[in-house]
């Protein structure tokens, strides 16, 4: 039977290891709503995923809605006829001085410009995953959040679910021993979108319901084409972050949190080819992490588009399309879904009847309510930008290694690739005039 850790000992471990990941206090925002009041919320990108985020915060006052596509936003616009409607979030944030909080549910390339502007105006922010489009933006996001003292949350909803929190508790309690090897995989892009893709040469007219210039926003100008919008923008480097950006902040989260991984030392990528416009057909990306306190070095390997770790590592368990596996020196933890809501400890016979330590992490199960509570003076959301910014930096370094075409060595303090100077052009991006962070 695996060793168990007392609640007091687990608390000591959790607080002693992990630095900022495990503190549950932050500077109070400059202005908070009372816990008895409803927040005044604006939603940027209220079509698509924004509809889900909007419904998740329906208990509050939805006072402003913004979307560049009137057709996609019609359902949300109709559901809140009293809300002011906008196409340009810069104008919305400038005019809606009574907003307490903002939800950002745009394509990736707008996440940082919208969120940073909102935070600098003192607004609390819930931003979809990946937190940003570039590594540099992720650093800026967490720095501005700390400076402004606002309540934040990234939309990797599994972080708020009971399954992820139980996985973290078990790993931190030493149930499977010291972990040195992690495997994480997803079936995307696959049936969800195609990549790589060449830039289309056709120039169809822009649909009347879409403001194409605002959709491009900070990205370089290019003619409209339906291959970019409304869905397959994820494939294109100018707008999205590929399969890794889409799913990494979900599937990596449990291991990243439990093991306090932070910044990797190096990242290397195996791909079938590097395309200047869009992501590769498949990827196998290897992150090397240093020792952290009494935690040993870790190798984390990412697979997508049908690539997966060796099946024998699963001890006879079936391979799923998306999941993760943590391998310790006393056992394994298999998480066979995107959000760590299912768990199998291996080998099964060793863990039969095992219950584990007393739960310690707070249970809420709802990422929106967790953020709303934080906005009203409650405990910070656990995927606040001080954590999710670090996670996003690490995830997006995988794309840097892919685009660089060779292994990169990383200096997190300097925010630089040290062995391949030309790779640093992928750490940050330029913005079109009129757009900034």
C-alpha cells in the first residue's frame, strides 16, 4: 500500500514547494464589488466560445457585449438586449467606465491586447486559454495583473474541477513517489481543423456581418478568406497557436500544477516539417525541467494528431484520444481525458482500496463562480494569471521550438532563448499600428 501523508504534512509540502503557484493571497484590487452586489461585466468575443463564458456568468449584470461578427454574436446580442453593443473592444473599454470585470473570448491573437487594456483600467479579467498568443505576452499579462491587483482567471476550466485538484493532492502527497517522466497527448488538430496550410490566393468578398479589419486587429494585414474565420484560425501562426496552444493549457495542467514545473530548461520538437504560415501535421515536443526543491528533474513529452506514448506504459489500460500519464518511482497516474476528471492509479492491484489523503485544496467545481467570488473579495481563483501565465509561457515555448526547427535552451529570467538567437523572434510579436499591450 502506498505511503500516505498527513493533512498537516501535505499542507507543509504544498506551501513549501511551488512558490507563487501555491499562495492564496494577492494584493486587493483597487475597486471591488461587494459580495452582495452583482458585477457589471463586459464580454469581448461574445459569439463562439464567448457564448459559453457568457452563460457561465449569467448571474451577474451583463452590461456590454463586443464582437466583430454580428451573425456569430446574434444569439448573445438577442439574449441581452439591454447591453450596449460594440465591434471594437478598445471603444467598449474606453466608454464603459462602469465595468467591474471583462471576459475575453476572442481568437488567441487578441487575448493580450484586450486583457491588458482592461486590467490597466482596473477591470478584473477572465481570459480564455491559451492566455496569450506569444510567450512575451504571457509574461506581460501576469506582471500587469500583479501591478493592478485585479482578480484574474484563465479559461482552462479543468483547473477548477474536483478531478484535477484531487490529482494534485495525490501527486503532492507522494502516492506514486517521485515523478521524473510525464506524457501528455491530444488528438488535435485531426478532425478539428487542417494544418499545415498555404495562404489562399482567392480573394472572396468580406461578408457584410464581419468587420474583417477589426478581426485582424493586431495581426499583420491580409485579405479575408473563410479558411481563417470563424474557426480554422487556430492553424495559422498569425492568429492561433495550433494544437499545442488549443489543448496544452488543459491537458498539461494537472501535471504542471502538481509537479510545480514552472519554466523548462530546454524544449525540442520532432515534426514532419516546418511551415512558415501554419502549424505542422503532427508534433512530438519534449520539455526538460530541472529539479525543484526535493522534486527530481522531469521530462515532459507532448504528442498530438494521433501520436502517443508507447502503449505498454499504460499497463494494459486503453489509450484514449486525449490524456496524460505521470510516471513515479512507486506507481503511475493515468488521466484519460482533457480535464483530469478521470483517474486510474497503476498498477491497479497495488492501489486496490486506496483512498489517499484528506482533501485539502478548495472545491468549487465552477471556474466562473470561482472568478466571480474572487472579483467580490473572495479567495483568488487558482488559475489566476500568476499561475496560468507561467503555464502559458511553458506551453507556447513548444511552438517556438517547432518554428525554430531545433532544440532551444531557455533563460526564463531574461525571457530569451540562449543557444539560438534567431529563435527569439518567435518569443514576441509586433502589432499593427493602433494596437498595443
